């Protein structure tokens, strides 16, 4: 009987209590796993997402830089306009004549055959170009003179979207006043023919005479904010490159108060000039200007 009781007791199932310390250890492991395991919806950012974010940040930084440059330009334009307005009329006339005399005697002007030049506007206080234009358009000095008249193109603004053309004229009478009272060529000449556009001409120009509001001795130019000349010059330079033409010399005419010691702020779209002409003479800047200076 006793033997059967022992066997029966051994056959019964028994449950051992888990020690409290073991329970705590198991719970701690589960808690750590729950913390370390990412939630099902989480996924680390992909390379493309990081690239897009970096590009956006880079674009925002570039825009901030451009905004800063545009602000500097506005401040500088205001400063130079005040200086031009304060110029004594006698000094202005003296500098107009001196600058044009330098141009007319310059070897790069005397040797050029085709050029683009601006028509000065007194309201904008631009350097006068009337003597230069008259010299270009006048007849040969004497009969049988071998001198060939230079071919001249002058600007015509087409719209407010930086669209400007350079059209050929043969006399001052080809110019008419626009709505801003600025002289420019009519698109049709007196014979009813379309004027030749320099971008459609079969031969390259050698020289551009450019206006501007401020300049520095590194060739940086500050325009009046419309972007007409920078846009046109870029288009012409691309045309010359496509046709394998020699790039034209870009020469800006400047009163003494327009040449600044501090650098002129520029953007990547601004075109640098090759040389400046001031009342004191020519300031060659680029290697092209130095080559043609002598």
C-alpha cells in the first residue's frame, strides 16, 4: 500500500514557482526589446530623400546669397545716382569730351570695322556719345579716301522682358524718340526695308561701346537693373562662339565718379567688360584689351 502511494505521488504533475528575480529579468529583456525595436511604420530616410533635402537647402542658400547681392546693388545704384546728379555741368561736359576724344584716338576704335554703340540719354546721365557717332557716320574726308566707313548698330528696346536688338543705321536721322524720349532706330528704314539686326548679320562686330551706372577696375559692371545689356551680350557671345568668330571687345564709357575702388557686386549672369574709358584714359582689364591696347 505504501509503495502504491509513493508511485501515485510521483505520477502527479507539479508546477514549480518561478523565482521573483527571474521574472524581473524576463520583463527587463522584453522592455529593452520593445524600446530598441523600431516601430513597424518607421523606415530610415533613403539616399534620394537626403539628396533632395540637401538640394533644397543649397538652393535656399543660393537664393539668400542672390538676395544679398541684389540688396547691395540697390544701395550702390542709389549712391552713384546721387553722385551723378551732384556733378557740376561744366565738369560733366569736360569729361564727355575727354572720354570721346580717348575713344576716337584709341587703336582698337580706329581699326574696328563694325561696332555696336549706345545712344546716350541725358536723363539717365550717361556719358555722351554724339561725337563718336558723328565720326562713325560721316562721309569720307576727301574724294578717293581709302577709309571704309564703319558699320554701326545701335540699340532698340523691344519690350520689358530684357529683349533688346541692335539695328544698323547709316545716319543720325535714322533715330526716332521712343516713349521714354530715348533715341533709337525704327525697325523699318526710309525705303521700307527692315534694318539689319546684328544677330542676323553675316559678319561679326569688333567692338561694343557700353553704358553703365558703376564699374570697378576688375571689369565688373553695374547696370540700371533692367538686364538688357547682360542678356544681349550673352546672346551675342554665344553666337560668336557658335560661328567661330573672334569675341568683340567690350568697352564701357565712364565718368570719374562711376569708377569705384570697392568691388561692384555681381551675379553669375553679369557680363564683365574688357576695358574702361575714363576722362584720364583707357583702363585695359582683360588680356584681350591688353593685346589691342597698343
